[in-house]
C-alpha cells in the first residue's frame, strides 16, 4: 500500500506586523499581559481586500515550487480554513482558479485549529486507497475579518488616528481576550505517494466532541438565523467568536496530551524518540504544559506563536515549512503533529518525514 510523504511546503505571511503595543492603543491591554498569558509578541495582518484564498494560493504556489511539482500533477486539493472568502463556494475552487490548475477533486474542510490534521488524514487515505498520487493541502486564514473594530479603531491601531472614543474602547475591550491571540497566514504542503515503507504518514488519531461547542464558536451570521445575517446580529457582536478561554485551555491540554500518548503507544514510539513535535500554536503555556507532561525535551518542540500568534489551520504547515527550510527535518525523521480547536476537534498525527 502506498504511503504519503510531504515533498515540499510554502507559506504566505501578510505584510502588516502588529505589535502588542499597537493593540493597546485601542483596548485595555498590555504587552506584558499578552506575552505572559499567551506568548504572542507580534502577529501579521493582511491589507484590507486581501482574502484567505489569496494567502492560500500564494502558499500553495510556493509549496509546488519548493517540491518541484507541476500544478498539473496535482490530482487532489484539500483546503482547510474557518475563514473562507465566501459562505459558498469553499476556497478549494478559488485556489484552483488562482493557480490555473486543471479541474481536480477538491475538499473544503472546516475543523478549525485541527483542520490541517484532518486534511492530512484525508490526503493519506486517498493515497493509500490509490485514489490520488499528488495532493495539495492548504491551511489558510484571514482572522482580521473577525476583528470588531470601527474604521477609527483600525486607524488608531495603525497610528493614523489620535485615539478611539470611549464607546469604541469599551466595545473593543469586550473582545480583548480573543483578538490579541490571532494573526493571518497561509501555509501549504505537497503530499506524494511513495512505495518507501520507512517513510510517510504512520497513523492519525482524530476526534470530534460537540458537547461544549458553544465554549468556542461564532453565535451569529449562520443559517440558524433568518435571514442568516442582519444588522441586529452585528450590533450585538454576534459575528465575533465567543471563547471561554479557561475552559478551552483545560480541554486543549487534556486532549492534546491524551491523543499524543495514544497515537505514540499504539505505534510503539516513545516521546523521547521523536525528532520534532509540531503543536498547534494557540497559547505557549498550553504547549509548555503539554510538552512537560509528555516528557519532551526543549529542542523537540517548535514554537512560532511569538511571531505569528494563532493562525488556526495554517499553524502546523507553517511550523513544518520553517523547520524544513531550517534543515531540521531529514527523510525518515519521526514527527508528531498535534492540535486542538473549536468544534471541539482535535487529533495527533505520527509520520516519518
Ligand atoms: N489584556 C489584559 N487583560 C485581559 C485580556 C487582555 N487582552 N484579556 C483578558 N484579560 C483579563 C480578564 O478580564 C481577567 O481579568 P479579571 O481577573 O479581572 O477577571 C484576567 O485578564 C484573566 O483572564 P483569564 O481569561 O483567566 O486569562 P487566562 O490566563 O485564561 O488567559 C487566554 C486567557 C489567553 C484566552 C487563555 O485562556 C487561552 O489561551 N485559552 C485557550 C485558547 C485556545 O486554545 N483556543 C483554541 C484555539 S482557537 C480555535 O480553534 C479557533
């Protein structure tokens, strides 16, 4: 049975670097609070008008070039995002169009922060079943559409306006625990079938439990409402995600540790044997706790949350791209990917590079 290996990767980081001090111009927050509670120092925002599919297509083009794979070789495209350009269609076709690819099978999946792991399992299953030989997997997000700021708040954040009004300050504070965490980014990998049994995806453990879905979700602008979007929802702020941070923190640590231990145990791999662990970057404290409980050494665990914040489905391919380009991944290296996010969806994927 063929196995799936990652043969190239790419990323797209938007141009606007936003510091914690810039955020403190428009809400009651500080660089010290954000760094201490989450580890985030900067994040990148797109210019107004740049979309998720724009970032995804750029990252995908870079991944194809890095893999020396022609776009016409791709026979499956998987797009993972929770911030698609449109309600429908999904971003798969938009990326296919932007890259000028021939018509291919494509999936649009939305498992939020666990999206890339779900996408990798889908890619691997197609490869193992002989349904695909070359798969383009794209994780991409533009979170700035969630940011609840008025035009004046945006101008103030960028230093183009003196200050926000009292009402704007209050409004922005309502969402401060959430907005400081997120950044925009796209990242992609090219997966290819190989007959080399010493390499490729070994095993994936994926789980969804919707019991607590409302601890992290977007209450408004959905088809539970008629019409699905209206000014009253925006006035209430229902277009911005609701997040019970402490609850999600506890669930993330529990589930990420559990999934990692299970997938390692059932494949007879010890944590200390892993070359790298690529953890979703929602909060540096979550990852430090998980790393400690799993008994991992510092050099096994990569972090980039300090630069990019949480980039949801783009996070793990972004970590992969940086590690691969830094020469930290050699063929055959055992690598664990692990993530937890809204849904709640989580998982762990073990592979040999
Ligand atoms: N600046 C300053 N103070 C703040 C801010 C801010 N940006 N945000 C909240 N605070 C205040 C709170 O109001 C609270 O004040 P109080 O004590 O007076 O009530 C205090 O800081 C502590 O708030 P907590 O919510 O308890 O802070 P915590 O240490 O839990 O950190 C955080 C909050 C960073 C959100 C954390 O809970 C977290 O990271 N949770 C998990 C997030 C996550 O994993 N999300 C999943 C992925 S996202 C996805 O799937 C889409």
